[in-house]
C-alpha cells in the first residue's frame, strides 16, 4: 500500500514538474506574461493579409511590443466593403518613457497615434510567406479610422513597401505587354524564316566574293612584287643616270669656265681696241674713213657708168 502511494506521489510530482516546466517554456519562448498588464488596440486592413496569423509578433522598428490576438472579417453594408480588423495585444512593459519629462511616466496609445503612429503589414520571409505587424511613426500618412468597425483604439494603416510593389505590379498592363510580346515574337519568327530563306544564298555569294577577293589580292600582290622589281631596276638606272649627269655637268662646268675666261679676255682686248686713246682704234677709224671714201668713189663711178657705159671700155679721157 505504501509502495503504491509512493508511486502515485512520484507520478504526481512528475506531472506537476512537467506542468511547471511547460508553463516556463511557454512564458520564456512564447513571450507570454500572466502578471504583466497588457493593452489592446486594433488595426483595420482592407487589402489581403496573407501570411498573418494569430500570435504573430507586433514590432516597433524591430523591437517586439506585442502580438496578434485575433483576426476577424467584417462586412459593412453601408459602403459594401469588407474590412479585416486585427486586434493587437500590446505589452506596456516593453515601452519605457524617458524620466524627468513633463506629463508623467506613461504615454497613451491615442497620444502615440496623434503624433504619427502607423501600422503596416510586413513580410517576414518570402520562403515561408509569414507576416507580422510593424509599427512606426509616419506623419506623412493621413490617419483613416473606422469607428463603425471597432470600439478599440485604432492604429491607422499605411501601405508597406511590399504592398506598394504589389499595387505597382497590378497596374502593369500585362495583356498589352503580352500582346506586344506576341507581336514581337511573330516578327522575330518572320525574320528568322526570312533569314533562313535569304541567308544561305547571301552566304554563298559572300563566300564567292571572298574567294574572288582572295584571288584579286593574290594577283595584286604578284603585280606589286613585279612592279617593285621593275621599280628597283628603274631606280638603279636613275641613280646611274644621275651619276653620269653629275660627271658631265662637272666636265661641262670646267669647259664653260674656260670659255668664260676666254670670253673675258676677248672682251678685255676689245675694250683695249675701242679705247679712245688706243692706236688700234685710230687705225680702225682711218681704215673706216678710207673705206667710206672708196665707197663714195665707187658710187660716183657707178653713176658715171650708168650715164656713159662706154667708160668701161674706153675709160675716162683727160
């Protein structure tokens, strides 16, 4: 009997220990606190909140300040729209107010909302698709509240970067792009068919042109080599001709120098002859006078002969 009682006591103690251990694990890793006070707020979404579930963390710039308590769906017949109120359980112990600040040690949710507190749906992982609620201050987003949907303090919503990306992608004209892509593919197909039809003859013509160009280049190369050989011979002959010309010019230069020297001497002699004081000039002047007198006598004799031709036979009588 005592042994059975001891066994039951041990089992009971083990069960209690397990319960306390499970409670400790839940409190430590599940961030649950039964003694700490908590506050509730609500975030009303109109877009899809895929990936958000009850128990998801609520962070403020990466710091956990609460969890998602409940997610419901409400339809408003007044505007025929569906709303998704997400109730948040906030942990005030995670938020501490700076000391020595006028206004007390606590800040209400309404005050935080009035200074720009906003909530957005944040995608934690593209692989798992899990999401959470991210809080931050953003006065550029005007607050849109829904008093007919909930009575709890409402934190206005702002669009996250992922939601903005989704909206941008949703505005892309996929059909038009698809139509243009089909037209482009059709044009590419037609171009490919045209190339398949026209390219082989073109390639054949290009190949023939290349072969002819190669033959032309070979012929031009041979002609250039032949011309180069002839040009070398011509240049050699020109060199020889220039050497011969230089030799002849040198020889003719010597002869010309001698001729110029002889001409110079002749001019000097003529200058001496033509000098007013020269004897040769005086004799030359006398000879010229005698020649002039003789010419005058001949003219007179020819005049007499013309008048009397017998003078050639009988001569003049005294």
